[in-house]
C-alpha cells in the first residue's frame, strides 16, 4: 500500500483527469466531470474527482517489477566474479 500512495501522490492529477492537458479525454468519457466544464471547476469538485479516483486506484490489484538492464547485470556479475564470490 505504501507504493500505491507514493505513486498516487506523484500522479493523482493524471488519474483523476484534473490536469488541463487531460480535460479533452475526460470530456470523451461522458459523465466524468458531472456535466461541468472542467476549465471552470472549483476546488471542491476537483477534490471530489480525486477522491473517486483514489477509491478506484486503491482497489486495483497491482504488482511491481524491478527492471534491471542487462549491461548492469553483467557488470555486477563481473565484479562478483573478480571478488571470488
């Protein structure tokens, strides 16, 4: 749950479609903005959208994968082999 909170803090405006660059996408989703113009939404409406988005985001099953570049793996393996590990 900690990882989800970190991601949410960084990306919440995207997931809630409150970023001005995503308003067109939100308009295409029908009742995303409750029939209001997203350019003129007040703070309470934005917080409501974030709350609804958080509930959906928190309920999702997620998993995280550590990605390692092959170049890094080879250099690490090489370092260990030189140390006799």
